[in-house]
């Protein structure tokens, strides 16, 4: 213990000894009431881990069984929208590109 701690302890003991009987009884009664109130409101030790495990399990079940959703158009930038539209055009014209590749009559080489 340091000197400061010893000095503080001595000061507290001195002030404790200087209390009159009525004040000491009131302090003891207040302390008893406070301690009994804390013990009454206390949850069982297993309650918080059980609740947290149930919450985590619920979130896991929701993530596993929820259908996947895609919001491409809502959160996309203008460049992404342009690339997406170009990709769609490519797939729409796929038949034309296939015909063009199979037509060998116009090839000069």
C-alpha cells in the first residue's frame, strides 16, 4: 500500500468512528435495502447466454431460408447501367451474330 492509500484509509476510518449512532443505523439500513434490491432484480446466470444464442439462431435461420434478392438497377452506377444494357443488346442480337459467323459466302481472303 502506498502512503496516499494509507492516509486515505486512516481518514475514512477516523470519519467512520466519528459517526453518531443514529446516522450509523441509517447508513446500515440504507445499505441493507440497497443490497436486497440488487439481489431481487438479478437474472439467473444462464439467462443472458440463452437469449443471445436464441437471437443468433433466429438470425441464422432467417439468412438461410430467406430468398436471395437482387437489386441491380437500384444501386448501380451509370457505368454499370451502360455495361448491363450493352450486355443485354449482345444477347438480343445473338441470332444475328450466329448467322453472320455461319455465312461464309461473303468472305474474301
